[in-house]
C-alpha cells in the first residue's frame, strides 16, 4: 500500500486526463481519475478511499458541474482542498467556487497544478 497522498481528479477530456495524471504522479501524488461528477461523488461519498484533495474541471459532462462537485465534497469534508481547472469560466470562481480553493485557467503549466495541490495540502485542514 502506497503512502503517497491520493488525489481525486474529475476531468472529461481524455488527453487532459493523461496530462493531469502525469503531472500529479511526477509531483509525488497518486490519482484516481474519473470523467463525471456523479461518478466522483459516488466514490468520494463511499469513504472507501482517503482522498487528500479534489482536482476538478468546471465544465463536466453530465448533470453536475465542477462547482457542484466541490460544494458536495465540502459538505462531506469541509477541509478538503479543491483545485478547479477551467478554460471557459475563470470569472465565475468568485461567485461559484468554494472558500480556500484555487482556480487554474487552462492551459496551465503542469508545475502550476502540482504547486496548487501542494500549497493547499500544506496549508492544513481549512475550517
């Protein structure tokens, strides 16, 4: 069993899934990558895995947006770090994003993603 922090990634663009997975793996994290908010919430709510942070695209296929997923994650775990990724909605972060989250505008450098995750994890639980 690995001791690396496990990050839940929700991204419906398959090429970008690979980029995100590679960046986080190289940055010292493990990842579970899903393509819908519904799948991600089912897994998160199950409690089967100890996710240390959530990285989500804002515009997802399905009924739930990344904003919705993050709000529901925070209802379950108020201190869970959230990193949003978006190419279309960065101006909505102030009104839709959860507190103590980070937004990365696409395209972003792989190092920016790793830095954002590490920054929120190192900040400790938010209340």
